C-alpha cells in the first residue's frame, strides 16, 4: 500500500513539475531569506484581507470579492510602494488623469467648446462637448452653451462655457463633470449601458475623439507629458514605452495655429523627459527614472502604412494577414536602409477561438513581433505558448472593462504564468479607466491566484525591463537599479508589516 | 525578401502545428467526402445564424450573442438530431424535467405537502414546499396551505393543497409554478438574485432538498428513471453513467413506509433499463440504447467513506487530500477483495488558481481517477494537461450557471481541445437548469469556437464512449453503433441542408 508519506512526496513532486515553468521558479533558489519572509507576510495579508476587506459589504458595492470587476472594486484597492519596472504598452493620449488635462485646458485662452444639439439633463451622457483651439478668443454674443439663445454648433470660450453652465445641469461643477465623463468610462457605463463588445468599443472611440483636441495642443501636450512621467514615477515605474497615434498630421500651437509637425511632438517628449530626469537627479532619485521612448502606430483602417503597429478593435477591423505584403515590404525596406523599427503588434485581444482577431497571433509571431500586445487568447494555443515561452513576451492589461474577462478569476493570465510565458503588465489606457500607474494591475494579478506571491510580482517587473526595447547596457543599468529598489521594498515590508 | 507565397506556406504550417494536438486531427484524414461536405454545411449555417438569429433582438433577450449566458439564450437554441455518444456525468436526481416529476407526484395519494411560514405573494420564491409520503392520506380539517386557518407545518394531501391554492397566488396553476420554481433555477435567479458563488450554491442546495422527497419514493423513482432513459435516447444519447447519492439510507415505498434499501434502488434501475432496452428492440432501434450504469458517491462533508466520489461545493468543503489516507486504504481494500470500483472524482470545479479546489486536480490524478469531473481549472496546469492528454479525460459541463464562466467565450474548453485533452460533454444537473439531453451542450461548444466543426463534435461523442467504464467488447459495440448513426446523421445533413 502507498503510505501517506509516500503519497505526500509524490504530490509535492507533481505540483513542482506542474509549476516549474513559471518565471519566478527560475530564480526561487536565489531569493534572500528576507524576500522569503516578506513573501510570507504579503500572503498572510492577502488571506486576512480576503476575509476582512473583501467579505465586508460597502454602501455602493454589495458583493465585493478579490478580483471583481475592476471599476466597481477599485475604491477598495489601496496604493503600494512596490517598484514596478517598465510600462511597455500604454497609449500616451490616455495616460494622464482626465481632471488634470481639463485643468490644463482651462489655462488656454484659445480653448473653445461647442455642442451641436441642445443640452438637457437626460442627454448629458451622449451629447458630448467638442473642443477646439482657435487663433484668438472668439467673440460671441452668447456666453453659455445652455442658454436658449445659444446658436447650436458655435464656439464659446471654455472658461465662459464653464462659468455660465446652467445651474440646472450643475453649474461650473456640472460642466467639469460633463467634460470628464465624456473622456472616461464609469462602472455603470462599463457594466450596464455599454454591455456588449460593440457598444463599449464605440464609447471607447468617442472618448478618444473628445479628448484628442485637448491632447493635440502643444502647451497642453507639454504639461501632459510631464505629468505622465511624474505620475508613473510616483507609482514606481522607472521606464516607459509610450504609444503615439500619428494619424493627425499637425498639432495646434499655443497661438491656435494648426502647424506643429510630428518632429516637434517627439522633440517636446524628449525635452520634457530630460527635464524630469534632471528634476529626479536633483532630488537624488536618479535611479528611479531611466527614461522613455515613443512607439508609433497607425490605425488599422488606414491604408498607407508607415508605423509598426496597427490599432483598433481587432474583431471588426482588417486582420494582420490583410496587410502581410505591405508589412513584409516594410521589413525589407528597413534592411535596405539599415534601420530597426521592430513590430510590436496588438494581437489576440479577443475571446474568440479561431476568429480573425485570434488568428492575428499567428501573423504577429510569423512577422517577428517583438512583443504581443494583449495576447488575451494566446493561452489556448499550445504551439504559440511554447514559442512565446522560448523567446517572446506578452503585454497584458486587465481587458475586463472592454468586455473580455468579466473579472480576474476568469482572466487567462494565470494560465500563461503557469506555462512560463514572460508577461509585462500594462495599463493600456489608464486615464479612461481611472487606473493610473501599474499598482492596480499588480494588485489584481496578486489576488487572482494563490500561487502568485511577492516573488511572482518581482519576476513580472524584471521581465518588463528584460523584454523592453532598451539596449543591452541600458537594460543592465535598469535591472541593477530595479534590484536596489526591490531590496528597499522588501526592507519596507519587513519593517512595516513584519513581526514587531 | 520573403514572398507572400512563402509567408502563406509558413503560416499554414504554423497553424497546423498549433492545432495538431486536437483530438479530431487524429482522424481528419479518415473523414469521408460526405463528412467534409456536411462539415462545411454546418459551418455555413453557423455563420449565417450568427447574423440572422443572434444579431436580432428578441422581446425578452435584448443583446443575444452566440454562447451567451445559457439560461437567457436557451430559447433561441433548437434541438438537433445528432447522435451524442455517452453521458458520463449526470446526477440522477436532477436529470428529468421537474414538471414531469411533479406530475408523477400528483398520482401518489400518499404524497403530502406543507409550509412552515404563511405563504404570500412576496415570499413565494423563498418560502418553499416540503413534500413527504405518509402511510395513509392524512385527515386534515384544513385543505389549503393558503387558508388563514391552516396550522403552519401540518401535512396536507398534495392534490388538496393544489386544488385549494389561493387564487391570489395563481390557484392550481400558481401551485404548480411554485413547486417547479422550488426545484429549478431560472435566469433572473441565476444572473440576478443569486449572483455570487455562495448564494447560487445555496439555492442549488435548496433545490435538491425540496425535490429529494419526491425522488425518493419508489413508484416515482421507477417512472422517473424510465423517463430519464427515454428522454436521453430521444436526444441521441446511447449510454449513461448516472450518479446516485446514497446518503439517504432508505427510500419510501408506495405505501408510505420508509423501508426500501439501496439494493432495491439498483434493482429498479436495472429492471427499468431492461424494459426500455426491450421497448427499443421491439421498435427495431436496439442500436440506439446500449444501457446505463450507476455510480455511487458520497457528500464531501460526510466522514464515513464507502463510495468513490465526493461531491459538494469544492471551494468550501474539505479537499481530497484531507481524505487521502482513507482513499488509499479504500484502493488497498479493493485489491484485497479483487473488486474494481474506480475513482471518478469531481476536481477543479473552480476559477481559483492554487486554491484547494484547484489543487484537488493533483490529488484526483495521483489517486488514479479514471476521469476528472469538471476540471474547469485544468487548462492552467501544463503538466496535468500533458498527463490528461496521454491518458485522461475530463468531463465538462457549462459551469456557467454556477458562476464559473460568464458565457461560452470565456469558457476554458477551447484551451483543452486545442491541447488535445479528451473531453466528454456532460449535462451534470440538466433538470435544474432546464437543459435536458446533451443537445444544448454540443450546441454551445459548436458556437464557442470557429475552429470547432462537425468533426469536432463527432470526436467528442466518440471520446465519451472511449473513456466510459464500458468493458472492451461493449465499447466496441457502442462505437460501431455510433458510427452507423453518425453516418445517418451526415446523410441527414446533406439531404436536408445540402445543395438542392
């Protein structure tokens, strides 16, 4: 008869064999005693909070559970001090608090606003503001969007529109709320109003359409980028690969002239980055920010192709194979010109199995993508999982607000982690979902699995640096800086939450 | 430069490598031309229906989509004629239409009913009927459960209670509705009222508690079992492994005496099975029904262990490892007695990762389970997936009503199919969910993936026979019978839906 002791031994070895592919297992034997202790502490806190925090009922949240729909549960989640490594997949125009962007806009005398339909209490959520910088303050006989005599479609200076916003609609405060709502998605919209993939993508699109005329104004853009860096640093992120959509040819200057070319956008980005770096140096925190790079992409529905990713809802737009010939030619041209602009494709951002969006995974990999953006359906493909384990990396975001997972327990991430696929957590469009930084993302991953511990989070953060487009030397520097901060973080846990 | 033609060739070979583990790929080259054609026909119908049927709005179903929450979308799904192979995981006490069971109960003069709290419109859903067979018709001065003078908790003959059910609560029809509701789960309950794992399991438990006193009455049981066989056959199922819970020691006889032992239950099961077999023979349909077996199991929370599965919510009850010593001894005793009662454990019926319910998968496999009941979290475990691919089999049900997947696109099944794990679709508790037979289950699988075609369904049906507990010879006979019916089904598709 198999003794219980023999059985226990077999059991440990089977569990070990099953989990041995996980990235953190590669370095488990290298962990310091302190990390082992800190890991135990945070696991205990998780278990305790599962009972004390997540089983309590909150006035606005009837049945919370760890890993619940993010927008609903967000207010329960607190910020952490963990160093997060790199943020590799975020769309620059959706990375800064919408409130902050609106404040920047208010400072521009040339910023105007209009509506095309009469505003009323019942249509505030769908009758959205249009913004535009104009060469000089427009003289308008009417100063309010909500006045009966307001000529629909005419531009009114932002400050006037705000000051004279009807008190029935909440006055100036109501105006701010209306603007912010037009550029973000709230829980009842995400899980109620726009409860299908098509509808939520439509709302998602309208958010960008509204905010783009604020974002594309040089003085706003400049301070926006600065705030982006500062808030990422505050959250423990030390390197960023941001994505800019270059469909708009020109940005608007402070004078309201639409004449700022792409080249200048990149110059502003670099200038601000260097200023923030200096700022950090002067504070003796140089190791906390290693810089940022811009990734360019084009919308999936554009024919001319000059960038290296295509973006838009994969389920309804043309798949990668449609552009295969152009993409192969683009690679060839790079060789001819001796430049290296790697592909970093969105792919598999879908629940479909064998659909075009799912099949994009094959094409992304065959075309030599450096990383896979999302890869939500990747875990279903044994061969691709193997390929990605050996050489690839997946960028992940919660994808739950855009109707893919209904909550973290249904997210495919644990399957990829158990299969040893390197993963970098990404926030994608944090401003729209109100999830600034990466703390929320690391938190959601941490509570979605009992296997996941502190060392898993460390492995994820290291991989985000490892699989960035940083050069070898920069990467080594970034990893060394990370290790220093990681050890400080371990110390912090032990001191703050360890045995007293 | 890689030519587009080269690229296309690489692409086909990558997709092929990725999908080559799938069970139906083993026999793709053996398919008849007719099956290839029929496969194309049903794929075309699926694509057409995705537009015509699933994109339409229905009065009671605002946003249907293929694979939506099952209870909501059920009415859109039609029955098919496909032979389904075997049903390997179904709890006998939840396999027959609740309406049918109530009709059987009405025929028993000894059947009585009571409530413990006054019935009202507002508490009908939670103030449930209790049923009981009593030795002789109880004389009661009050004939109605809803009369003001009804002494709470006293037994009233079922027929009286029904006839005199208050017209305010719907009269006799309202009585039927109330009884049926107490023994099944409807969409608004599944997705609204009981919207957490704990709550839906509680409702699930109360359903069994109510129905068990009808089920455990010999004359009802007899006709229930007959109806079970007949309805399975009508749905194209030709062999069944049913589970009976043997916690109740005795069943009630027609005379209201509680004295029918387990041995007799099994005799009734076998007697009715043989009668139905004869019935089918006489109709010249002998090949359509090959029989049934009973599997015994015990509730997880019972200490004494005599059966070979444990059942109950895995997330809150004791895990398999808790019983490891007893289970090892049970195996040893079987060897000593030269009997063979294989383990067929429930395991991994959870969204958890590394939780006790998830870890049950390791123990089920180490203890040599013949199949895994549910295995909802199996796809996340690379080593276990490999083991199951080589020798195992997973039983699956939609698991969506019990809060695991929110809809088919989020179901882990496609991941297992792509990994080549043999799967048998099972209906588990069809009566409670109103999903009699396996048609709904095959349909949901078919529409949840574009990779899945007719031949996938055939492979699933064949595997349900292959991995049953039938002896070698019986199995061969069952498979041969299946092939005959499968070819008839192909013919039917070609004739009915093929080019006219």
